[in-house]
């Protein structure tokens, strides 16, 4: 094995950095692409926030640059343009931003190192996964340029609306099929790598929590995505071949009876079941890797073992399992009967228990710690209360009776964004700051890091906190102009505040962007283990060469042996037998 | 109760018999959430301060032994079970399984969603819905394709406003012509997706004193003119005439503020410059049926006025609608 790896420097540039099979290069490719898509998805949102705060006023500066499928001649957004931005924001954030960054980026780079492997189990599959993802992403973007603009039926693409939507929806479906394929290739790889390529001595219960989180996530991707892939193909058939999988009998669109086009007899709700069968586990795909990152950053910066490591692991597994049987809580308003809704309410309440346990373990880990307030730790600590808000506000949505009032309002938007934005996104930032020295051999600037953290923390709450009140007042999501409705007009002030928060949040990312590029070249040079951490990735050189470790690591202890009494240093790396 | 019924940043006005239980559940859950959050928060902040890294301070390896987290987790589980079984299921059970008895006292309405309007079909005094036929659909005059020649249809009412009697059982059968919509009345705490190919009923009762007339009264408010933004009051009307300095009425009683930002702001400016310090306004119509499911380009405009009457007035409205229609069609025949 090593013989061929050491020939790496002979490879031409494009094999080494472009079509590379090295998990680290692929990890970096995924990370950079994912960050770019996150930024792009965020920009779409900043445009939407203009229309929400100042309905039907021309978008400043860029208004007239946008295509005619989105704006009118004066640069004022139109309804379908808003809907396209919303659908693409959701799609891009979830499938092109967070998942590729959390799984493709961090998973790829860190997981093989943490299990002490020279690479992924199937390097070529790994490369294929990235390129299929990239093509899928480009296909998604092409949607903006077809007649009628990008997909505009929500990221959920409910039928029949999506079936009769403009061409953008077809492009969206092709994009989704590619993205799903990419995720499947990735998840197989992660599972086999974790099972087969662990270093000697690295038993399952010595795995860092990050690896566990990625492992469970991979199973979710592997098992939940195929039904959506199938559903996507069925919707394509409905759109392109006039089948009726999701088209009921007797549809009349704009006064035209659809019988001549569709035979009918299909079920619009079937799509929702197939979609949410994926999309609820997907929620945990968004959150589990974030929790994994949190485990690493918190253990390292509290200088003590994670509290309740085994509870964390069991909770993650249980969470993964339960996430497959809660999906219909997104469909309480479709006319579901009591038996079914009771089942899904009960599973929803049950799934909140492991989340509570995970959060509790992290918080109790702070007890008797010696907390080091560096930038990664600040982001990780902020995750805790933010995720708590996101999780708690899920309760009234999971109870059918309160959901009657809250379903499809801004309360829902507030709820899941507290989970994925100041939750997951903050954890991802923590991960970037934490592993940057491993990838580049240099640290990111602490000062700029704090300049990034504090404004982000303030602004992100200014964006999402008002949404709970707006939603409680009865304002619906996906509204091009909320002041069209009485209650929307009354609470419009809160929406304006939310918009300014979003633009502030955009500005607050400037220090990050500068810091990121500046530190690649000019950051403080550091050794292999700048944080004095214990897990195996820190045993490799920074940056790790092709093949990763200079000597094959052997593991002697658990992942978080910090502050072990009577030892020379306050950390015992997993591959070192520490003398007293 | 009604006196406080106005729109604000917490719940919207609550005007149905069952809605109170929903609001109660939401309040209880939020107090519970707040308690947990504050509890966690205190522990969290204490740790952040007490266990920060500093000279002479060391982390302790030995894991915490206490059982307290177990107890908290169990308590959370038990309370969630209580919320589910004690507070959520009873309402839901009523909402899904206990329709009001069919009969004269039940006001039945067929609601059909379509891009981008709500259509209401009332059976009239005979209690029977007339035949409908997709072939008769005419988007402008007969969106539901009601066969007006049909015997049962003679006394039917078709309307794009929703009229309801207060204090009576309302039984609504919801469906859609094209895509999925969602029938939502925030003030009644009612929401139900409207799905093509399916007809799904919901039922509720409007509070006895919640007539549109009384609501307008209770939502009449004085707005200091310096703070007024057109967008916030765009659905309101003046309750008295307002004149400019020359004595000309610029905002007449009952007239809306216009549907345009520029004109609206200009009007408010004129009033301000004419020396008015405040405006007394009320919603043009305090209740709406809206669509809660993304249904296309103009999804956001998909709403219907909801007007609640004393039962006698409601019957009068039905009669009037029937007469208007027959008069209209006779006129048509003469022509
Ligand atoms: C941090 C900055 C973010 C802001 C300011 C933001 C804001 C918003 C807003 C205001 C909406 C509602 C639009 C509407 O209903 O009309 C929305 C929808 C959505 N967002 Fe975000 N978001 C952010 C990040 C994220 C992230 C990180 C994710 C996912 C991981 C995400 C996923 C979604 C999804 C799935 C929707 C629903 C789209 C739909 O209605 O089809 N957002 N976002
Ligand atoms: Cu879910
Ligand atoms: Cu609609």
C-alpha cells in the first residue's frame, strides 16, 4: 500500500488537486464548494428579506440585474420569483450546503484520520461522489436560466403544484437525483471505512463521538434517500410522460379540465409520504454531524472527558432509528385520523428524549472543567442554548392540537432555523476553526474569529427570534407579501427587524472570509497538535501527507483522556502510552 | 373577552369555542419550555464563569456521579406524556372524531380551493347541495360548475366571501380543484389542507358574541399620526371623516387607505400636515380565511373575507343571495 502512495508527488497537478482520490483533497473540495453554496443560498435569502421588509419596492442595486423570470421591469420581485428564491434557498442550504460540508467535507477529511486509516475504503467511489455532487449543484443552478426560472414549488415540491410547475422543476428533479446518488456513494464509503479500517486497538467504544455521529448519519443517508430518489423519478414521469402517480382524478387547472392530459387516479399525498420519509431523517443528517463536531471541540476545550460518552452514543443510535418513524408529523393537517396521528405524536415526543440527553451530556461536561475560550469553543458553546431553543420549540409543533395554530407559520421557520443556523451552522464554524490547523498547518486569527463570532451571535438571534412572535400572530411562511393579510400587516415591524438582522449577519461574515484566506497564507504556523488534543488526527503531521500517518497508529485508550490524574500532561493521545 | 380582541404580536384574537384549549396548550408548553431553558441556562452560565480556564484552576477527570440529570430527563418525559395525553389528544379527538350532529342546527358549507381564491357553496334552506359538474365550470361566472337547473341547487348559494352564523355548529367540507391549498382561519384556530381528490371535513363554532359588527367596534383604535406606517394599517378604514386645512374631506369615513404604498403614505402625510395628531381606525373587515399552503405565484393573495352574523342575519343573507341570483338570471333571460 505505502509504496504506491509515496509516488503521489509524481502525479500531475490535475490528478493531485482536481481529480484526486485522496480523502483529504476531496474533503477540502467538498468544504470549499459547500461553503460557497452556503454563501450563495444565504444571498438568495438576503434578497427575499428585502421583499419581506419592503414589499413591492425595487430591490436596491441588483434588482434590475435579475432575470425577467424573477423581477419586473423596475426591479421589483414578482411572486414566482420569490417562490423560486425560497425553494432554491431551502434546497441549496440543505442539499448543497450543509450536508456536503458536514458529511462530505468534515466527514471525509476527519473520519479516516480519526480511525487511523490511510484513506477511505473506496477512494475512487469517494472521488465519484464529489463530482456527482458538483454536477448536481451545477444542474440546480442551471434552473435559474431556464424559461420560467428555477423551481418554485418549495423545497418540498408538493404535488400537484410541482407537477404543473414550470421547467425549473424538471431541472430540480434531475439535480436531486444526482445529489442523492452522490450521497449514497458517500455513505457506503463511510460505513465500510468505519467498520473495516479502524486502527489496531480502536474498538467501537474508543471511537471519537464525531465518528459515531458520522456513522449513524451514513446509515440515515443510505436508508432514507432511495425512497426519495424513486419518488423523484416518479415525479419526473408525471411531468415528462404524463403519468398520474401523484395526480388525482378530476383536476381542473385555470378552468381547464386535466382529464385529457392525465388519466388521474393518483395520490398527491403519496408524494408527501415519500418526501418526508427522507426529509425527516434528513433533519438528523443536518444535526448529527454538528453534534459530532461539538463532542470533539467541547472535550478538547474543557480539558476533561465528555460526560456520558456511552449515553451520547446510544442516544445518537436511537435518534437515528427513531427518525425513520416520525415523518408524518409534517402532515398532521392533511386530514390524518386519530390513530395514525397518535402514533406519530408519540414517536415525536419519544425522539425528543435522546436529543435532551445529548444536550444534557454536553452541558454537564462543563462541570468541573477548565474551559478554554478560543473561537471554536465559543461557537460550540453558543450552539448549546441555540439548539435548545430550536429543540424546545419543536414541542408545540409535535403536538397536533397546538400544531393546528402553528403549522405552516413563521413559528416553524423560527423553530427549524434555530436548529440548523445558530445550531448546525455554528457547529460547522466551530469545526472550521478547530481543524483548520490540521488542514493547513496554520491557525486562523483568534481576533478575527471573535470579530466573527460576537456579531454573528447577536444578529442571528435578531433574525430568528422575532419569527416566533410573527408566527404566533398567525403569519404564514412562504408569503411573498405578508402585509397582504391583516395579521401580517400588524406585526410587520418585527419582520423588518428580522430582515435587518439578516443583512447584519451577512456583514458579520466578512471577518470570516478575510480570516479564512489570510490564514491560509499568513496564519500563525503551528505544530501537529496545537490544541493538545487526544484523538488520532492530531497524531498525523499537519497537513497530513498522502497516506496520512508516518507510522501506523496503535490505540491504547479511549478518545477523551484529558486531565487524567497523575499524568505528566493534561492529555493522553490515543496512540501514546502515557507515563506518569 | 372580546374587548381585548385585537391583533398584536402574541396570539391573534381567539373567536371560536374550541380555540381556548389550543391557546391554553400552547401557553402551558411555553411555560414548560421557559422553565427548562432557564434551568439549563442558569447551570450553563454558572459553569461558564466558575470553570473558566485560569491560573491555578484544573479540570477534574473523575466523571460527575450525580443522578440529577436522570431525574430531569424522566421528569421531562413524564411531562411530555401529560401534554400529549392530557392536553393535546382531547382537543384533537374532538377536532377529528366528534362532528356535530347533522340537522337543521348545523350550518354546512362546501369549500373549494383554487388558484388563487376560495369558493363557498351553501346548500340553502333545503339543506341539500345541488349537483355540480366539471363540464359546467366557467372561471368567471361559475367556478364550481353548479348545475343551477338541478332541483337541489335552486336555493343554493355560491359566494366568494365566507359568511357564518355565530353560536351555531359549522361543518365545512374542504376540497380543491387544482393544487393543494390549506384552509386556515387564524382567529378561529382552524386549519385543514384542501386536497384535490379528497373531501375532508372540519367543524367548529364561532363564539356567540363574535359578530363582525362587534369585532369592528372592539378593534377600533386610536393611532398617533407620527407613528403611523401605511403598511401596518393598510387594511383599516377611518371611523370618521378627516379634512385637510381647506375643509375638504381627504379621508372619508369607511373609505380604505388605498392599496398603494405611495398614495397611502402621501395621504397620511397630508393628514399630518393638516394638523391631525391621531387617527381613529378600524379594520375594514376584521376576519379572513387565508391559504396556508404554497399554491403558486399569487399564493399570498389567496384569501376570502370572513363575515360573522347573528343567526337571523345569516338567514337573511342567504335569502338575499338567492334572490339576487334569481333576479340576475331573470334579467339575463329578459335580455
Ligand atoms: C443563516 C441564515 C438563514 C436565514 C436568514 C434564513 C432565512 C429563511 C427564511 C426567512 C425562510 C422562510 C422563507 C419563506 O417562508 O418565505 C427560510 C426558509 C428555509 N430555510 Fe433558511 N435561512 C438561513 C439558513 C438556513 C439553513 C442553514 C438551512 C438549512 C440547513 C435553511 C433551510 C431552509 C429551508 C429548508 C427553508 C424552507 C424553504 C421552503 O419554504 O421551501 N436555512 N429561511
Ligand atoms: Cu420531521
Ligand atoms: Cu392556496
